[in-house]
C-alpha cells in the first residue's frame, strides 16, 4: 500500500548563514546551484531597475529580464537599491506520488532586501541543479492594490516554444513556434517548454500559487514573455503580506531530467504533520462510467463495482447524475450509501462527482463533505471550476484543507494548472487541466492530433500529474489509434488517481487484460528512453518494485525503434510485450521472451501507434 510516510527533513536552514549585519549594498547578487552549473544573477540595471539572468553550463538560458510587482501604480522593480543579503541552503528528502517515490529538495538560496523610495521589500532566490525560482515578498499594507508585474522571461534567439492555448480550463493544444516569429501581444498559458539553441530544455512556469491570481504571459518583442493576470486584469486589493508565487525556470540537459524534475514541488511547503503520514490517502486505479455510458442508472451500480473488482481496481468513480437517484423513500445520499456499502463488501472504494458551485463556500462544502463521509465516500471529483482569480486560488487551498479534515481525497476537474501544491496537500490525487480523452470522442466529433500525446509528457505533465482518463479499446472510438498506444497512455501519463476511460467490459475481454491489471497508479522510478522527441515520440520505462513497464506513444509517422534495456537491474526478466497489429487498429500482437540488461528490443511502430511491455524479474 502506498502512503505518504517517512518524510525525512534534513533542512540545513538550521545552519543558515545570516549576513544582514554585513549590509551588502552591491549592485549584483549571484546564487549558484549546489553542483555549480546553474547560476542566477540579480542586478541593478543602468536604468535603476531590477533584472535577473540565468546561465547553465556557461550559456545563457534567460537573458536579462525584468523583475517586480506593480502596486498602487508604482513599479516596485524600479528606482531600486540592493540592500542586505541573507544566504542559506536547503537539503531534504520527502515522499511523493508520481514519476518516482522520493523527492530531493537541494538548493542554495539568498534573501535580498530591495530598497525603493516608496517601500522596502524582499526577493527570495533559489538555485537548484535543475533550475531556479524567484519570488517577491511585499509587507502587509492596508488596501494595497496589486495591479500587475514587471516579471518577464527573455530567451536566446532561435529558441523553440511549446505553449498552452486555453486559459479557462487548461485543455488546449500546444503549438510549436520559433520565438523569433512569435507574434506580439499574444496571450499564452503556462507552462511553456523551450528548446534552446544550446540543446538544453527549459520549462517556464510558476510554482506555489496561493493567495494570488493565476499567471499567464503575453508575448513581446523577440519572443519575450511578460507576466499577465488573465483572470483579473485589473488586479485585486489586499491588506495582507503579498507573497508572489515562484517565477520558475526549470532547466534540463535532456528529456529524462525534464520529466524527473521535482523543482516545482520543491518550491512548495511541506504538508501538515497530520496528513504527511495519512493512511487514508491511497493512490489507485479507477473504473468510470461517463466516457463510455454517460447515463448513470442507480440499479446498475453494483455491476460497475463488480467490474472494478474484476479488474483489480481500487476505486469506482460515480460521475454526474447520482444526485437525481431515488429508490422508494430513499434519497440520493441514502442510495449512494447502499452502493458504498456493497462496494466496501467486495474491497472497492467509491468516489463521487460534484459541481464546484455546490462546494463554493465553506458551509456548503463542509455539509457535502460530512454527508460524503457519512456515506463512506473516499474521494470527491470537483468539476467546472472558474478561472483562478486570487479568491479562487484560495478556494483550492480551503477545499483541500476541509477535505483533509474529513479524510477525503480530491480530484479537481475543469481546473487551473497545478503548481506543486500536491506536495503540501497530498490528498490532492490528480487534477485535469489537460486536453485528454474527453477530446477524442467520435460522438462529439472530437479528434486529437497524434503529436499531442507526444508533447504533453514534456510540458503539462512536468507541471504536475493530470487526469487524462487514458486507454480506450472500443473500435468505434479508436479513430485511427491502436490498442497498444492506448495502453501506453496509462504508463506514460502520470496520475495517482488513474481513471480509465473505457467501459470495463472492453478491458475484461481484451487479450491485453493482464497488463491492464498490472499497471500501477504510481511509480518508484522513471526513465525517458533516449529516442524520445517532443511531438514525435514519448517513450518511457517505469519501475514499480522489481517490475518494469515500457510505454511508447508514437506520433504521425511510422518508426523502426531499437529499445535498449540497460535500465534493468542485474538478472533475467520475463518480458510480455504488446505490439501494434500491422493490419488493424483494434488488434494487438503479444510476444513473450526472456531478456537482460544487455539486450535490445527491435520493433516497427505504426503512425498513431504504440508499444507496451511488462518486464518481471525471474
């Protein structure tokens, strides 16, 4: 059983080196990563404005770019003096759910006092081996008006961007564009993945969104990205201290480093002690009715529970429609309790769907949460959440807090992008904010382009886990994709609440049933295979215990692949491989063999095709 436990905090901030007494008033502050390869430089420009730049292995990743918050019509990044500087370091290990089971938070940091004619404030800077985070902190002030930011990201010429296009529910596609040709004043969602001329990758985004408005960017000259409050362009008023979410540049020399980065989570606080080791927080696989049969009929629910049990899944999600249930004198909650009672008797737990308007305020939220607990519910999927203004960013926090009090797990749908707060609130098991299988339904005339699945593992899923709802076998809904590719989605797309889209009967009668039953919801280790390429191929090897799984998603062109197995530990493994049927989408070719780490697998993979394998140690 997976749980959040053994959280080992070795915070060397106890050895914080305080330099306040030195009162360093220089015009440059440099913070270097623990390995010495990444360097962020904060400096006062010739125009007396606050700037930063970032180097990786001696090459510029971010060229000189502005920093600052606009408050009460004043750009607090202008007319600045650099004041006192405090230095320190963080070194901690913690448990997490997702691409691997253990996170490393290791950075060097500085806290810099920024002096202006209007007020003094602080700049927090952290340098990691895989990127940097910077944020502003303003003191509390009555009726302060936050109106915008001077923050920006400038990158070298000939950098490629992949960026989000939907700022309502973050369910857009990810166009690819050269920064030199990006039109000005284009509003872009985060994260943005960049391929730099040096061959390195950078992910531009924010972390730890709390008590602040969701950030987008607006394009400027030469591909510059400037901070933009898309959800409330006029800003907001506050009497409290202003703690800006971290402005992040994740830096990776290869796709494996990009996918395995914990930087965004590292910039978020540790969880409360009472939920850090909570045994009621349990990842799992999920049967779900909505995609295959939107009609939710009360007297069919025990059958759905039985299907989940036959698949070995931990959960069954009851989606929209359960609130209309009645059975004689029983209301919806009493009907729900009957389903839960039966489900628990066979070892399956139940989640339910609610609309965000039903839990928008504290009293309604606590009433529904208490009713859910009384009915025996394990988790709640909350859907159709408005744009994340400052008020709604605080709603996410309050909802997770109230859910934790009631020992409930949460899945946010129609939601803002994650910003690492799943580290702080491990009861958040997933959120949508992705163009998933909901956009690949024949009855809705929706078809995903094949490059999409080969982009999101290196963009959206780096930001945090996502409820893509993978894996469809229904021949009428494949729309040119193959069974092997559909299974690979469940391996490549990380979600501790792994909710399968198709009807359970389509899995139970499929020749690949054994691997469907074997794929876990969380992983101990992830390796991105070397032939992966954004938009063309996403190939992952993932380990759970001693068992490895390979999942490959192919783009629009056929490929001959040679898969190295050097990631295997010593010894021999039985490999059960599932390849595309060359003649039909709804077919699969299974092969069983014995392999070791010195072996390779050679396969031909179809356009829109895939490959999956389970490697079990002998």
